[in-house]
């Protein structure tokens, strides 16, 4: 077990508290295993009627996964990265299919792996502190942990916009887009947890009672432009649409996309296009694992982490460097199913 996540029973609920504040509670392999073990124990325990997921001290709920490990592993044979993804995706799927209500408190930074453990929850609580994003294209990765499922189901082309640009949205915007089920003031969260622990059968009433009116969701005003400019399922067509629009916002998005990994952007667009029709969440995770297993050992993830996390020069040299250099055959190879003995399976 690990002190990086605290799991305990509080009243009539199981509590999962992320406890890695110096890393903004980013998930590592041991944390995922500990959460899976606790979820299995609580499912069989009639005294535990619901599960609450939150974070200990620090400025964020969960900033993502163990990116340094993934990059270091990808520079070698990728086995440690594959092991992490395999277990993390089992956790994502376990939460998605969990038979007892799960409440995730997305107070603060909620990115990458934090999205993966909050979006499966029946109750997803945003606050004025929430900063939600899937920033993977900036490090050569893609919006995984179910991103192909959740983002593809947002209205219009909002999911494609968020996946490609890594745009951050706040708690009010999460609520408006359906990524949060409730909007509470951060000051009300401890009261909510205490009341839910005492009466888990009344989660709806408790959250509704403590909810506050959300501020204006600014991203909704961008919907017409997003739907128009991000309408295509090919990166070249999205870039062409942005290039053809002289407006300031379009040109800002064009500049942002030119900093992202072309390979990661193409992978992301295909992931969402296929995720929209995926038969089940297990099928989605199986595909995402195959994609992750291959992307991890390609050059962009190592270079992206170097540029953004390690050296912080924010000047990655992508390989391939241009969208035209990322061929359909390369993307097809990334998306090919793994051999059965290597494929992802639920816990």
C-alpha cells in the first residue's frame, strides 16, 4: 500500500483521498492499485453504501498521471508505462461500472488522470476552483483515461476543441457542458462530505441543497466558432479552417495548435471519431490501451515531457514535425488491435 492515497471508511461511505500534494496528486501505479483494492473490498461490504473521492492539502484535485515515468519508460522498452496504463484504465473502468454511487469532488486542477477518476462518477462536483483540461497533445500523448468516450459525447465539436487545444475550462463551464453534475462553493464541500457520510441515500438532496448558482459559462459563447472551425475529423482540414478565418480568436487557436504534436492531434481526432460509436466503455479502454502502448514508445512523448516538464523550454521538436508527415498508415498502425495476450482487460 502507499501513503500517496488514503483509503478509509467514514460513517457509511468509503473515502478515497489523493495524498500527493507536491505532485498535485498525480496518479502513480501504486495509487491505482490501492484504489482498486479498496473499491473491491467496499463493493462486498454492505456497510459501505457510497464512495467519495477527493484530495488532501494542495491546490488541485489531480493533475494527471505519472508523466515522468511514462516518458522514461518510453525511452526504453515502454514496459513500465504499459503496466501503469493497464492498471489506470482498470481503475477508470471499475469506477465507470461501480454498482454503488461515487461522488468525485473536482476542487482545483482536474487534468488527465484526474479526469479519468472523476468522469466515471455518478456525481461530479465542480467549484469556483475547478480547472479542467485534457492537455495531452502538448506532450505528445492523447486524451486517454476514457477521453475518447467523454469528449466525443459533448455537444457539437466541443470535445474536439478541448482535445486538440488543451483549453482549460472552469467549474461553471464544466457544469454547463455536463462534465460536472453539480456546482458547489468550495467552502461547502466539507459539509457535503459529512452529510453524505451520514446519509448516503440522500446524495442528490444534499448536493442540491448545498449547490450555488454557477457563474456564466463563457465557453458556450464560443460554440458557433468551435462547431464551425473544428468541424472536420482531419487535422489538415481544421488547420485550413483556422487559417482561412482572419478573426483574432481563430488565429489564437491556430497558433496554439501549431505548438502541439501533429501525431498526437491526429491520434486524438481519430480517437474521438471512433469513440463516439464505441459499443461499451470497456471497448473504449481496450482501444485506448492499444494506442497508449504504441504512442508511449514513439519519440514525441519523450520530447514533449522534456520540453514541458523537465527542461520547461516549451520548445518541443516533434517527430514527425508537420501534419503532412504523419501518414494515415502510421495512424492505422497506432490504432491496430493488440495481440490477444497483450490486450487490456477489465479488473
